[in-house]
C-alpha cells in the first residue's frame, strides 16, 4: 500500500475541502443542478462567467476557506 505522512493526509483533506467549497459556489449559482433551457452552445459561456465571478471574489478577499501552507 501507499504510505503517506500525516501532513500529506491533512494537506489532501484541506484540498478536498476547498474543492467542495468551490463546488458549493457553483451550486449557489445553480450551474450544476438546474436544467439548462438555452442553446447548449451558450452553456460554456454561462459557466465560465460564474467561474470568473467566483475567482474575482476570491481575489478581492472573500476567500471561503483558510489556507495555511
């Protein structure tokens, strides 16, 4: 089996937590749960807009998680 140090396990756990937090942002905007009722070609633009708004909010200091590395 793989032997991973406690610090590696903790770091991976924090990364999973951050990933779930970001997914929660997408769910807040309903881009992962609602039925898309527009041409499918436009879906990527709407999803990209949510990603950009989320990234800008993180950069503006609205981080949804604490990262201590």
